[in-house]
């Protein structure tokens, strides 16, 4: 008897476990996350062929050296809702490499991998008078990466993108104190070229200190 399955075709699916494992291999620490997301912001400026441009790094550090928030903000292209959803797909050509732009990679890696690696986050992007907000998280029950549109409104804000990362319990690792983190980022080999082209600032809020009060550092330019 001839097997009737001969000639049947199908797509090779990606197991959700691979998504999580690759995310954790790509981004292992807070420092990795900063490098990935700052590089993404730099890519966005490069696609515009724009000299200069600001990138803001904000970190919330907790008592004992853990952290509860990483925020990276730029004022570059921003994304439409269609572009953002495409960037959240696994393995799509979401960077400018495929169109000849001078960016770091083909697949636009970094943004979703960073969020998935640590647990959850939000992407808020502004483009042509629209604010798009998407929540991204790793569903530990379904064992799958998921996203949800949480904002789609008119906006008067300038174009740009804000990525917020919220590490789940036990996933964030250590966060250096402000000066130590500042010096590390200033000397990181992957950021040297970016720091020459962009104005990148670091700001940190520390909670649970000796007096139990939150302390905020003044923004300091990486150079």
C-alpha cells in the first residue's frame, strides 16, 4: 500500500523552549541587556543616517544589589504597530541589515530576547502621531513567549522607542553600584563606537539604602 503522506509539506516549527533558551544565551546579565538595547537604539539612528542622537539608560537598583527595572529610551525612528509586531516574530528580518543599512545584525535580535530572558517587559514606541504599547512576557505556565497590545492611541510625542524590562524573582542577577556600572559601560568594547556617535546617559535610582530612602543619581554621559 502506498503511504498517502508522500508529498505532504509543512513548515518547520520553533519549539517555545528554543526561544527561551536562545534568549537566555543571548542576554545573561543586566550588562548584556544594556548593550543589546543600546545597540538596537543605535541601529535605529543608523537606519535614519542620523548623526548624533540621544539614548537614555535608567536603572532601578534594590537593596543588596538586585534590580527591578531597566529602561532604554531613544528618539529615533519609532515603529508602526505592524513593524513592532513583525519585530516580535522569531527569526524575521526586522533590522536594516537586509536593506543595506550599517547595522549590527540580520535578525534584529536583542529587544524581545532581553525581555523574555528576564521575564517580562513593555515596548512603547512613538511614530507619526501614534503611541503603540506592547507587553511582552514569558508565560511560565504555558511555557511560551507571548505579547499583548496595551496601547494604540494618538500622541503628540516625538518619534522614538522606550523599552522597559522587569526581571522576575531570581532572574535579574546583580546590579553594580552607579559608578561601577558607569565605568564598565564606558569601557565596554561593544559600546565604544556608539558612544562616539551618540549622547548616551546613565541614571540610577537606588532604594533600600542605609536610611531606607530612595536616591536618584543625576544623569551622567558615558564617554
